[in-house]
C-alpha cells in the first residue's frame, strides 16, 4: 500500500462528540459483566488483542458470556490457548466461544500475516479492543530500531487496524484503544519518538499512551463515514501482568502496595478494570458518538487548566489526575501522528489508491 495519505484533507472540523460525561449509570467499581447486563452480542464478532491475560482475559470472558465470538490474536499462542481453554469452542475455537491465532504486534510481518489470514475468512469485525501492550520496560529495540513501547502499543495496532480495515468497515465496527492516565506523562516527542537521545521508561510509556488516544481521535474522523467509530480510555489502576517490569520497591514508593503486599484501596479488580473498555465497545449510549477518551465507564472530562503540564506535555508521575490532557485530543497532532505512523509502517488504508 502507498502511504500518500488523504488524511491531510480529512475534515476534522465537523461536529464531534463533546469530551464530557454523559451520565452512563455506571462508575469506577462497575464490572465488565455489569456494563453488559441486557446487551446481547449473539452473532457479533469481537477481536481483542492480548485477550488472554489481565484485563484482556476479563474482556474476552465478558464478551463471550454475552454471546460474542471472540478472536484473540496472541504472541504466546500456547499460553493463550491454555488461559482460554474453558471458553473455546468444542471444535478448537471455530464456532461459539473464542478462537486463538498468532500475532506479535512488534513484528509488522506477523501483523500482516495475521490480518491476511483473518481477511481470507471473509468475516467482518463488529468490536475491536486494542488491549495488548507493554509498560515501563527496560530499553528495548524492535524492528528497524524502534522503541518497543511505541512500536508495540501504538505502531503494531496502527498497522493491524489499517490492514483489517475492510473487515472493520464491513462490520461498522467500534474500535477501542486502551490507553492510560499515563498519557499525561508525555506528549509525542516529535523530534525523537524512538528515544535515540536517552531512554526514560515512563516517558516512553506516556508517549505510547498519548499515541493510543491520538490514534482513536483520527481513526474516528477518518472512519465515521463508513460507520466505524473509535474510542480511547483509561481502565483505572489495576495490578495485572502489565506491571511485570515495575520493581517491588517502585510499587511501594508509588503507594500501589504496602509492605505486606496488600493492594491500595484505590486500585480496581481486573473485573472492574475491564469494564470501561467493554462499555466503550458495546454501550448503546455511545451510538453515533466517537473520538473521545473515557474513564470509569463514562466519557471523561478534559483535564483541568493546571493539569496539562508544560508545553512538552510532561507531568510528573505523582501529579497525574483524572481526565484527558489537551495534547492527547488535539486533532492536528492526531493527523500528524497518523502521517508519521503510515510512513513508519508503510500501511494506510485511507491513502489514495491503497
């Protein structure tokens, strides 16, 4: 596919969804099962990256229980099959329940291969939850030397969505990008997105989470005429395998756990943590809406005037707040990131003659 994108001329000035709460009736302690009460997903196909661990597993379990057929592309296929054994169909996953396929988001060849296999099945996608990711890992380079958090959390999902665009458009899908309040840690470092000039694991994580929000903003602008809407979200603070790279001492200092290993009262359970992404993917209250950032099972408010940090978008970890920072929802930055991502990955479903 060519990367001469038409997104430069996309009309992002049209009426968009206000970044304000809508009174969903749910809250921070709602669970994924609770937000799905009364919603029948029979006949719907959902795709959940990383849907076999942590919040992804809870998301897969809830969607399957509501009747959806869930495709879980996984880097560790055997581990995914083991974790999802109770949910897969009796014939190995082709049918009611869950099916597992192979996908490594840090490897663009793997991304394309998975997408080709899926498209060959002729199915549409109704719900897509970009849940997989890494957090605060040691400096790691993938592909042509890309920083691993930006590459895995953002570029891999960017390429996957663009490759799967025919299936997403066919289903009029909702695409949900799992971001984090950590987006406030850093905006996009346009002059050094891959941290060639000094690596900081938390700034790299923050940049990747900002990229997730900006991706949803621009995908929604590009896809809405085809019936595809996109949302980003903060799931809450939850201890899951995502924290595998965070030392215990750092968790203690941050107040995540105490000396006995007890989790802070402010943290959600995995079932509660999965609720916002399930709500964003399925809630009838969001019909006709899109391009916004959600938290606690509702559309979030903008971060306050004093909460967006200095011009480069960086906020100290101990000063993160509720709401979404302006640098993560700016349509101009969203379009700029789309262009950069298309150049890096070589794929853009919205390019001329794609």
